[in-house]
C-alpha cells in the first residue's frame, strides 16, 4: 500500500495571486448569476396507465412542468377567476367527490345563480377530445373560458381575469418561472390550467388493480358477476377503461320541459342530435351523485331503475335501447345488485386523496 504523500509542485507567489483573481472572478460571476437564473423547473411525466387508451392531449405542445402545474393548481383554486372573487373552479369541482359539485343537482356560481347542468367529474381529461355534456369545446385548453365567462358560473371576462393576475406580483413571478415566454397572458394562463388538469389521472381503483393483476385487485363473487353484467349490457356505450366511447347519445331520458335542453343539437344545430349527451365516464361514479346531465337521479339505484323502466322513445333514441321486447335494458334484481357492487369498484381513493391535487 502506498503511503499518502504529496509530490506536486508547490505554487509560487505569482501563481497564487493569479489563482486568487481567477477564483474571485468565478465567485463573482456565479454569485451574480444566481439572482437572474429562473427557478429550477422540471418536466413532469404523464404516465399513461397500461389499461388506458392513448393520450389525446398534445403533450408536446404544452409539456407539464412542476412550476406550470403548481401555477395551474393555484389558479384552479383561486376565486379571483370570478367576478365576485369567491367562485373558483374548485368551488364546483371538489376533490372529495372526484371533482364534482357535491349535493348539487345544478351548480350555482356567482350571485347564487343556478346553471342548468350537473357538474361532471374532472379526471382523465387528457384522454378526451370533447368537453361538456354537449361537446361545446374540443380542446381542453379552451374549456376554462366557458365557466369563466358564463354569467351564472364565474361571470368574468378573460381580460378581467388577466388584468387581475397582472396586478399581482406573485402571479407575475410564477408565470415567469413556469414558462419560457413567461408573460401573464391568456395563452399561458390556459396552458397552466391544462397542465394541472392533464396530471389529474384516476387509475387506481380496485377495478384497475383487478385488470392489471395487481395486489388488492381480487374481486368478490358479486363484484365479478357485476363486471360481467356490465360488460354484456352497458359497455357498448360506457366503453374502454375510461367507461365511455366519447360519443353523444340519447339514452332515453324523458326531456325536462322546464329546461328543454337539447344537448348535442345545441352545438351541431342538427335535429338528429336532439337530446344526445356525452356518454359520461363512470369512474368514481359512486361518489358523484346526482346523476345525468341535469342531475335528476339522486342514487345509482334510480339510474338502474331508469334503464329498466324509464326509457322513453323518440326519434333520436339510441338503437341499442330499442328492442323487440321493449325499450331500455332488462335487469333482474340480482343483476342490479351486481352492477351496484361493480360501481363501487370504480372508486379511486388514491385519486381523491392525492395531495398533488388538494387545495390545502
Ligand atoms: C359554477 C360551477 C362551476 C365552476 C365555477 C366551474 N365549473 Fe367546470 N363544469 C361545471 C359544469 C356544470 C360543467 C358541465 C358544463 C356543460 O356540460 O355545459 C363543467 C364542465 C367542466 C369540464 C368538462 C368535463 C367533461 O367531462 O367534459 C371541465 C374540464 C371543467 N368544467 C373545468 C373547469 C375549470 C378549469 C374551471 C375554472 C376555470 C371550472 N370548470 C369552473 C361547473 C363549474
Ligand atoms: C346507448 C348508450 C348507453 C348504454 C347502453 C348505457 N348508457 Fe349509461 N349513459 C349513457 C348516456 C348518453 C348517459 C348520459 C345521459 C344524459 O345525461 O343525458 C349515461 C349516463 C349514465 C350514468 C350517469 C353518470 C353520471 O355521471 O351522471 C350511469 C350511472 C350510467 N349511465 C350507467 C349505465 C349502466 C349501468 C348501463 C347498463 C345497464 C348503461 N349506463 C348503459 C349512454 C348509455
């Protein structure tokens, strides 16, 4: 073993002076730089669960970053986005209830005005290309403009919101840190909100564990039976592991005469689309009462009774609900019991308790 010894040349005075100045310069440059360097930002990975279809959202065009996500989350929970300063996105989209408005048939927003539609869940938005019950928007980035400018929801204007954010120095800094071209403007504002929503993936229910053969995914007899019934009788429309094929259909609800909501026809202008609504995802459905576009059913039992006894005929009723032996879907008591057990399988406790998405 060699002993420790230092045999390099010793610096003379001139070299030491030189070294001193070099070190001082390095120090000055780096110390000085620190103030100007933007905060360290990191790209977030959007992990597509193995049992999910492909992503629809264009991640390349707006790659989620840690600071963009945090900014989006702050915006999501900020009442500033509304005219009265109190109604945030999170006011109607509550995490405990898979980001729906708990206990509200219709959501009320500024001035306690009521809307006409029930608040859908926000989860797995990156896998969809049409949003709202009638598909009013086909890009997630553009969606927030609807609630912000809707007079019964947030009652603001985009200019109004952006001006409030410009006046806030903390927001200015956060925009600058989150984006390369970091101005406080509508584009970055919408991108930040999307980054937050794109990360909100719900894929850890017992059902997912079962499908992916993971621990905790063993089904009881009634759950397994419910899954089979669901696959036979419901999965044509509530398809894939998102539990929707993303189409607009009339499932035979009797139209509500007070609201006269024609659904998809409002967007397309075509009578062939009358009373068609987006097939909703059933993820976390046991948490998201009340049900249907107008929240008319308070329980899943009522939904099942509707499918067996309540379907009404009309020109746009989906063909699959019109059978030789009658309208709707026949379900025995045992099948209903199975389906109710199946619904519970879709509850994702990890998602509703995920601190990344929590207000506090
Ligand atoms: C006053 C309650 C309310 C507020 C506030 C609100 N929403 Fe919504 N949200 C709704 C309702 C109701 C719908 C369904 C709208 C429709 O179908 O016409 C909806 C639909 C959505 C959807 C579409 C979901 C889907 O599956 O198609 C997204 C995304 C969304 N909201 C995000 C937001 C964001 C972001 C904000 C804040 C900028 C926000 N919401 C504020 C009630 C609200
Ligand atoms: C023909 C397509 C179709 C079939 C088949 C179908 N559904 Fe639906 N389902 C829809 C549509 C469309 C809606 C939304 C209708 C609306 O709100 O106007 C819906 C809504 C629901 C809702 C309410 C979800 C929410 O968030 O409000 C539940 C629960 C549901 N369906 C369960 C089932 C079950 C269980 C079956 C099988 C017994 C089934 N569906 C069969 C198309 C279908």
